[in-house]
C-alpha cells in the first residue's frame, strides 16, 4: 500500500491523486462521448464541474450541521481545506441536485446526457478501485487463500483488486454495448445496475462492512435499492421504446 | 415522451424474467452473506494503526516524568497526536489541540502529544511546550519505536481512539481545524463509558 508519496517536504496523498486522475480521464472520455452524441461538450463539462463544486460545499455544510456546536465555536473551520470534515452523502445529494438543475436550465436532454456520462463514470470507478488499493481502504475480510494479500496485520481478500476488476468489466460492457450511442439512457442504467450488482456480490468479501440490524451489510441493502430502481427504469424505458416504435430517443 | 401502452405493461416472461431473476439473486446473496450477529466481538479486533482496528499498545516516557502505557487508558477517550518541533503544520495545530483539550478534559478526554524525539531534541521540545503553553501530557518517542509501530508516514498524524481502544479515525497531515478536532472528540465522548 502506498497511501502517501513524500517528495522532499511535501506529503502527497497518492491514493487521492489516483482518484483525481480517474475523474480527469472520466471527464475527458465524457466530453468525447458527448461530441459523438451531438451534445455540447462544454455544457456537459460545466455540469460535472458545477456538480462537483456544489458537492464539496454541500458535504462541508452537511458536516457542519452535524457538528453544529463545533463549527459555532470555530466558524473559520468552515473554510479549512481538510477533507475529513465532509459528509459524503450530503455532498452527493447536493452535487446531484446542482447538476440536474444546471442540465435542465441549459436544456440538456436527459437520456443522451446520461449515456454520455456512462463510460466516464465507469472509468472513475476503476480509478476509485486503484485508489482503494493504494490507500488500503475498502479492505477485505481475513482469509487464507492462494491469492490473499497481507494487509493490516492479516491475510485478506484482495477486495480492492476485485473492485477494480469488476469496474473494468463494467466499463467493457458499457464501451462495447450495442446501446452505447443510441442515447436512450440504457447505457447509463447498465453502469448503475452493474455497479450495484458488483457491490452486492463483492461486499460479502469485505472486512470493513457496516452492519445493520439482523447482520445485514448496509452497502448491500443500499445497493439492492439502487439495483431495483435501475432495473425498474430499464424496464420502463424499454417499454417506452417499444411503444414508440424503437426510435431510441426521448 | 411517449407513455407505454397497456399491452406492453403486462408481464412478459422473455422480457421481465431476466430483471426479476437478477433482483432475486441479489436478494438471496444479501441474505446469504449477512454476518451472524454474535460473531466478531470487538475485543478480537487485531492491533493495527488504522481506523477500525485496535490501537497498538506502547509505553513512552513523559516529558514531566513518569510513563504512559496506552493500554492502561482503556475506558477513556484518547487523542494521540504525533508531532515534531520542526514540523510547521504541527505547530499550526497546537493551539487548536490545546483549546479542545481544555474544553473537554473535564468530560474525560485524554490527549497525548507524542513527540518524535528520535528526530528532535528534548531541549527543543521543552522550549516548544513552554512557547505554546501546552497543558496536556507530552510523551517522548526516544528510539522511534512508536513511530515504527504506528507506521507514521507524515507529520502530524493524529489518532482518535475510543474507550474500547479502537481507532475511530486517523488524520494524516495538518493543520487540523479546531472544528475537526472537536467533532472527532465529541464522537469519542458520546460513547458510554
């Protein structure tokens, strides 16, 4: 594991940089995909950047609301650059809402936009898997197998490798899917459903799962909800295409 | 946007079964792979210097005399801040650490400033403590044993350890904001003694 890279007095967060590289490659790919779908790549890039900026602001505000007394006592801390004071789900929700608002305001068509995002999203997931491998986060459950890795004092499932391979497979499915350039939204739903399936399956080999009542793993339960929603939308949008004569556009 | 016709919403095995099958498999796997409630008690968590693991035990001399043994602090919320006098972010976060320590020590917070003495000098440490008016205990890692055990890769590094000796979070680098320290400490103190 190489979570940090020291260059002289500088300590670089190597795993964080890897995730950023994943975002950059994903963004580049999304712009190219947008051009192929005859969407304005600048608007798509702006939508992603606005979503990310709003996401960071929302995550910080969410954290501050959760620990209100700490931030009332130290209001300057609201603007500190430390990534530890971010509430992830609040950031994701805020970022998503901001991106949707911007997309609607700029008249971006929903389903082609989603399909333009699909390969980039899959690439980001690969970057996230590599980032987890470097940081040692998202580690596997203890097990003695020929392919186990020694991590945090024990032999474990190489869950980060599983995660990266699954994301690569999803990217391959997305890239070579016959629905890739139809702009029906199906390719995006394929990434979402595929990622949810991968998480449900691979979470069983993780050693850091958060446990709910009855011993259920929270990531699996949440992924089940996401999978059900993605499948339902695939079903519904598929029906609409059939009813519309298979035109493939909204 | 065209709405689906009534005929297309009827159940069609060739179209709908794959969706239902995937979902069913996912539900079955989720149930099958859940963790038995009575397994993995927390006292079996192995020691490792990262979040979710038991904090590795160590013994170190204190600057004011005496010794600190981490395992003897079980039952108390502990903040372990690893620092050096020549490290600018370590200096920058000291006032915030001192403030939070003073605000929460009555509620049972233990804060240990572990100096990397193998890369520092004890005279500089004494001057540093006086300059910043630190009232929390300062421990000395004279031979670098704690640094190696905790795999310290950057300075400062701060470990937030709960009453059961489990590391709840690790912050590598700094300076930490006062709100960050306070929020982590509030979480540690929320747990029942």
